[in-house]
C-alpha cells in the first residue's frame, strides 16, 4: 500500500500554542504510515515557542498585526508563503484545520493545483467569522463547496452551522460531505483510566472540579453562583478551580469566595489526582469548540456538566456521561449537579468506558480512511 502525502495547514498553534495537542494527532498519523508536513502560519507578534513540534512542522511568521484587520490580505500572505515553502503538487491532499483561517489556503491550492482538501469547522468559524463577519459568509460557504469532506467536532456545531449559515439551496449537497469526528486526548489519560468510583454522599459533601482558563469565555463565575445556590439549600459544596488566570476581572469575581479552592495551573500528574479526588466536573463555557478537559475528566470517571449547544454537547445522549445546561443559568447548573447524584454509579462507569472514543489511534484511523477515499493513492 502506497503512502499518502498530506499537507496540514494549522494556524491554531499561533493562536493557542497547543503543540502537544496536535502533536499527538500528527505522531499517530506517522505511526499509521501517513507522510505528513505541517504548515503553521503565524503572526510576527507571536513569540517563538519552546514546545517540541516535530521535524514535520514549519512554524512561519507570515503576517503582522495590521494584516489581521484585512482578512484577504492576511490569507493571501499565508498562501504565498506556503507555496514558497512546499512543493504543493507533490501532495495527495490538504487537511485544513479551520474553515476561515486555514480553509482559504486549501481552497486556493485546490484552484491552482487541483489538490483535494478536507476542512474542519471550529468554534471561531461559527462564533466569530460566520456570526460576526457577515461579509465573509459567502466565502466560507464557497470553501465548503469545494471541500471533499467537512469535519465537525460535534453534531451540535453541525446543526448550528447548517441552520443559521448555509443557504437552503446548498444544504443537501453540503450535508452529504459532513463527518463528525471529535478531538482526541493524550494517551496519558487512557493509560491511567480510573477503574471504578464509589458513589459519593452528596448529603455530606459535594466536590466539584473546574479545569480551564480563568476567563469570561470559560465562565467560572456562573459555576460559583451555582455553588452558592447549593449551599443555600443546605449542601456542603466545594469548587476546586485549576488553570491559569487569563482575565483578572473574571478572577476577581471568584477569588474571595470561601466556596472556591483556586489551585492555579497544574501538570498532568497533578490534574490526574484532582480528577480522582472530586465528584463532578463542571465547566459551562459560553463557547467551546470541543473541550478536551471533558474527555480527560471522563477517563477518571467524573460525570460532566457542559454547555448546551456548544462543542461537547451531542457527543453522547443526555444523561449518559452527564448533562447539558444553559451556561448563564446557575439554577439549572445546581439542579443538574443534584440530578447526577441520582444515577451516579452508572454515569461514572459510562464515562470511564466511553473515554476510549477519544483515543488518537481510533481518530487517526478515521482520518486515514477519509484520506484514502478522496486521494488517488490506494
């Protein structure tokens, strides 16, 4: 069987510095016999990263802060630099990791070199580009039309995209090209799965865990309000929060609460212990592409509270691994926490079992099948 050559375009390193997350995926693809290169176009204002990217990756500063105000100019610079760096015609396909930020490059490489591509639709594509930049919507749809496959991380985001932003006469054709593939989690979590949890006594104590940036988007202040409601109803509740402070104003809303134990940013081994020590994982983010921490928490048997109509919602039917909530409704969050207690043992065991769905080996295998279906290499 001949190797497939794939050019990945992924500017998300430059936005978030998540080398480790994507590196798991890329390394697994190499294990699976896929020949890859990863083009990472970044801003000239982004500092040089210390993370280990792998020798298949080129992190290139291609645009400046002013270019970001002009979508087509910024994207054109990314495209031209990519053509300088890579012998584009030597690849079998392009994998663009976002619609607007990376799909532009894939679309134009397709026009010039007839190179097929797949494209992912992410949180920023929906909540920023489609939602807040209406002049770019038609361009986004054009990129989707030329893509061989369209990847969504969840059924929820697919539904929102097609209901709100895809013209009615294009829905049927584009929908046939969509596939739901979640993100994977580091093998560390699956190797260290929690075996079996004992049912906690919520009448005695409720230990909640939040893992994420202290930011408006992650919304820890609403979780604090839910804890206050539970305390008013007679529950002894404690919320542990782990993660760096991104917005000081959001941190000020929670820092003086005696209900909260803020422990800062933690290593994987430290997080493992935190997951195992607590009862329920609660993170009602305002927006979320996927939320790797939900899957990590599942591996440790922690039932979940996640946001309705955001990235993780729809991965499993309601009540299987937890419940969705209105991210602004502290009353509903409190009620769903108590609801989990009624079926804690079953939900917890489901979490442990189903966390295997987020294995990079399994996810890479799905992509490998897609690549071969659209490539001339068989």
